[in-house]
C-alpha cells in the first residue's frame, strides 16, 4: 500500500511538473524564438536592400 501511495504521488508530481513546463517554460521559449525570427527577418530585409542599392549604384557607374 505504501508503494502505491509513493507511485501515486510521483505521478501527480510528474503531471504538475509538466503543467508548469507548459505554463511557464514553453511561452518563454516561444518568445525567444519569435524575437530571433523578427531579428532574422529584419536582417534579411536589410541585406536585400543593400544588394539592390549596390546593383543600382553599379549600373549608374556603368552608364556614366
């Protein structure tokens, strides 16, 4: 009977630990991944803009 009580408490503790993981850790992880994605998107936009400006400057230099 004592073994069953210990296993039941361990199971309840495990379920509570998973709930805490789902409530606290996963949103923080999602926030970190979201911030990384926004920064990566901004860098990609800047890189494309720099590339286009470089191409336009090169064509101006060839035309003159």
